[in-house]
């Protein structure tokens, strides 16, 4: 049995104000670093064996805090955990994006939409699941923390619950939250969703 702790990164200073995506240089501010520290303290007793992280600075900072609290080596950077490649949408405010017909379609029917960079939610789902299967095979009966992004984590939960990609708006994955997935052979079980550390 492999237990995955899927962690959304702590909040950057303008979370909810614009689509961060893969915009370069977005790091945690003081409040985000404090949030990451509280999350790390919460995870200290989880017997984590490995930490994998998206390449984005905000996820790397969150993962580093967890690793320090757990007494582990530097987290492993894994491209499959990266944020959705939103292409030219990255960095734009949500007020601006709401006027974009293609962005509205993306949020209404993600099962039939792609970002300007060409990535679909099915692509995102495939890459994260592929990594989880490989990690479970490689590391076996251990607890692995994956630090990623809301939509990436939602893609895993949607798969596990047998839902359509278009169900992404039915639940939250908040900053610095923990979602637990147990993998035993071919059986996947959701043990916890959006556990938030305040």
C-alpha cells in the first residue's frame, strides 16, 4: 500500500487575483511562508518517505518546508506535477480572462477544451497518474508527499471517484491543503480531501 499526500502549495500574495500558471518568479510571500510552516508542522508526524514537487517556485518552497520539518533530503522536482500549461493565459487577471471566450469555454467544458498552450485536463490527468503509478511501483509501501497545484490534484480526485473532468468545480482544493489517496495494486481509495491547516 502506498499512501500519497497530495499537497497544494501555500498561497502566494495574490492568489485568486490572477492566473499564476507557469508565470516565472512567483514565490511565497511572508504569509505564504508562515502557512507553509504550519503545514510542515502538521505533516511532521506522517512518516513521509519521499517528497516530490512541481518545478514552480511556490511549490518548491512549500516542499522545502515540509522536507525540513520531516528531516528529509531536498525534494525531488518532477515535471509531471507541474501546473497546467496555460500558455498566454498565464499572468492575466481573472477579470480580464472572464472576457475571453476561450477561457470561459475552458471553465465550462474542460472535457472538450484546451489551453492556448494546447494542454487539456485529460493531458494533466494522464501525466500525474502516470507519475503516481511509477512512484508507487518504485517506492512501495511508503508515504509519499506530492506538492502540486489545485487543478492537478483535482484531476487525480476526479479519476479516483470516476467523475467527468467537467466535475472540477464541485469541490475545493485550497492552498496548503492535504488530499490523501491510498493505492493498493490497482485499487485507489480517497481517504481525505482538502484537509486545511489554518
